[in-house]
């Protein structure tokens, strides 16, 4: 097994700490490599849990597949623009894990219908928003609502030409109508998008989206207001939703690789730590852990059959307890020191330290003479 120069030096230091070459060290390089990987993972577990605990409020509820983890772990932010950019990147199918592209489709509300079947093989990610048709409303809204642009002789102020090939042609600029339609569309979303939904399983692998209006809402699933004043019909509106195409039957794998939000600390996607990127103090900690684990392994090896080894005309008993005891004590000391160091680096501890420094500075300044001289 080819070892790097760094690992060769590290393993030599560990063997020296265990008594080599005076004592025989019956451990192979492969075993030391396994112990080394476990030590790095043990160190990473403590450090990464420390990071999660101190930054959990910045991570909770984030979209796991799109959130910039370095940003979330390093700052506490209410940056709406940043969150929106992450949402948009997911909407266009970027930064997704696995072969699943986030797609978008819509359903059109029919009069009196609130439940709609989604084809099989579509794993719904989110139901987004509804878009009532605003083009017709914008056409009739020009000039205080009297712009009737249909053929048949109607020629009101700002309306339509009533004769010749231009019959039915709107006189008002199309740009005004387009801006009004866009403005009404935005107002619809801001003021009237008070639908809620739930998704249930349907027959033969389909899904059913159930659209519901919130209590007190003025929205109705019809064209007309049915005689009730102030009600707003939704028939003809589109409700958009995003989904993953799982027609091949790999829905469970898709859901595992594309969770929506972080709900528990174990979902935070932290990368595996690489020993080559550790600084020198951290490498010392790894070396101390590796030495402790090597001694424990030596104790277990030498303790086979209670440490008794048959030799010609005698029975030899190996002292294995010393390795076990030293290894366990050294490992406990290293992990305890690491946890205490991380506690000292926590935001609470740092704020307390800064507060003490501020108080001490005020005490020092209060004892400085004012510098008033009498001549």
C-alpha cells in the first residue's frame, strides 16, 4: 500500500509513541489507515455538530439543495433578495441533486371544481400560485370601463372603430393595455391569492390537488358571484405547480435527494473533512487521537486469550492492560479538550468575553486622572 510522505511521518510518530522499535507493534499500515480515517471522522463529528448548533437558526427551513451552505453557516441574515435568488435557481432547475429536473405545469380552474388529478409519475414539489386571466379585464378597464372594442357598431370614447376593415380594432395603445394587465396580475397575487391546498394519492399512481379557500375569503370556484356581492370567481384561472418526473418509479430516491427544507440537524449537507486541508494545530489533535486509538487496538490484540501466549516449556502473559488504559485515558483527554475549546469559541462565550473586556476597559479608564492642572 503506497502511503504519502505525510502519512508515513504520522504513522512513524504514532509507532514511536507506542514504544517502537523497542516494542513490537503488530499493526499493519492498512490498520493504521483505517484508524486514521476514523479519527478524522470523530474530529469532524465534534466540529461539524458545533457549527450546526451555533448556526442552526440560519439553517432551519432553508432549501437544502439550493442554499449556499457557506453563506448560511457564516452569517445570520434576513436577506430576502438572497433567499429569492435561491428560490429562482430551483425554479429553473439549477443546483439539483441527481438526474431529476424540477419542472412546472398548471391546472385550469373549472366552474364548481376544486379537486384536480395530476398524471402519474409526477412527484409534486410545491403548488405555487394562481393567475386569474387579466387580459380581458384590462381590455374593458380602459377609459373608466367603457372601452368596448368588439365589432357590431359599438364606438365609444377610446373604444373601437365601428366601420370598414377596422371594425373591432381597439383604439387605445396596446402598450397601455399590456401594462394594465401586468399590474392587475400582480395585484391579483398580492391581494387575492388566499388559496390553500393539500395533495392526496389518487388511483393508478396519480395525485390529486385539492384547492381550498381560506375562511373569510372572497374567492369562489365559479364564473359569477351567484348573487352575493363582493365575491370573486376563479373559473378560468391557472394554478401553477412544480414537480419532478418520476415516471420510472424512482420516487423514493428522488425525494431522498431533493428534500424541500432542513427540518432536523442531521439533514445539513456538510462535506467530508480532508486531512490535507487541516492546519498544524488540528493535525496535532488528529495525531493524538490516532495514538490513543492505536494503543487501544494494541491492547485488544495483545489481550487475545487474556494475554496468555504459549512458549516452549512455559506460559507467557502479555501486559495488555497498560495499552488499553493509556489509550482510553488519552482519547478521553483529547476529546474533552476539543469540546472545551469549541465551547470557548461559541458565540455566547465570545460575547461574554467581549462584555468582560468592555467592563474591564471602563474600570481602567475610570482610574485615569482627568488631567486638570492648576497654574
